[in-house]
């Protein structure tokens, strides 16, 4: 089953050559593959850029861990609040 999708020229005329349809589909598929082949890295880079914009490039996070502790996997925080009444 072939699906024909009309393609317009710059003059708003419908292209009738079947080879043009195939070429356009191949070009579009190749472009999609090319621009998304490293999508994971693109997302990471965009997240890093957003974080830099929010926090500033010269931001150094503060450590809540003692320098005496060398092998740290997790940090637990305890928050103290007023009584929570029902």
C-alpha cells in the first residue's frame, strides 16, 4: 500500500513526480536520524546549560559531609519542626 502525500513547490503547485516523494522521504528520514543520533547528549547539554543559567557558572555547591568521611554513598537530613497537629 502506497500513501501519497502531496508536496507543494514554492509556487504552491503540487509535485506529481513519484521520485520526488521518495527523495523527500529519504532526505527527511536521514535528517531526522542525523539530528537525533546523539539525543541523550543533547538533552544532558541542555540540562547543564539550564542549570548554569539558574545557578551561575561560578557556583560551587556546599558539602554537608565532613572532610573526615571518605567513602560516602548517601547523606541523610533530619528536619526539626514544630509539632504537627491534626
